[in-house]
C-alpha cells in the first residue's frame, strides 16, 4: 500500500544566473579586446594620384572633410565651416605649434570650396607643412 505524504515532487529547474554571468564575461572580454580604428569613423573616398611618395610624420594635425562638407579637426567636428570657426578650432587643437605637419583628408566628392577654405585658413594661421592625402591610382 502506497501512502502519499502530500508533498509535490520537486521539479527540476535550470538556473540561468550562471549562464548570464558567463555571457556577460564574454561580452566584456570582446569589448575590451576589440581594437578600434579611428579612420573607420568616417567613410570618405580620397582622390587618386600617380605619385608614390608617402609622408611619414609623427602626430600630424589631421583635418577631415567628408562628402557632405562637414569638417573634422582631430577627433572633433567643427559645426560651422566659415573661416572664423575653422581658425578657432585649428588654434584650439594645434596650440602655438605652427611647424606641425597638417594632413588634409578631403573626400573626392566634397565641394572644392570647403577644401579651399580649410587651406586658406591654415595658410593664414602660418602653417607651411600642409599635405593632401590621396590614394594611389588603380593600375589595370
């Protein structure tokens, strides 16, 4: 004869706490070990050239002009692209160092006026070592 004790039998259950901990640790590991490339922030198409010279500079001042005409100096965007705003942003980024090399990376699809304004502002501030970034022309 079987007598019941009135207790409900224990149902097996899966604890998700340890699984969540493991997944969280994997996410943290992947975020910490991922290397970020600052050049991938903006997708620009550089104009081509036949020249094969490469400028080897240490910490140049980088000026980016994207296809929409937005200007980035270093890692910060210049909200207004007039000469006075550019002058203030370049002075803030470069300080008093006018011998520093400047690399201008202008998208080939951007307006020429944006490039001329940036180059003129750099010249007025006294920068003489200005380089335009290009990509080599594809050979068939």
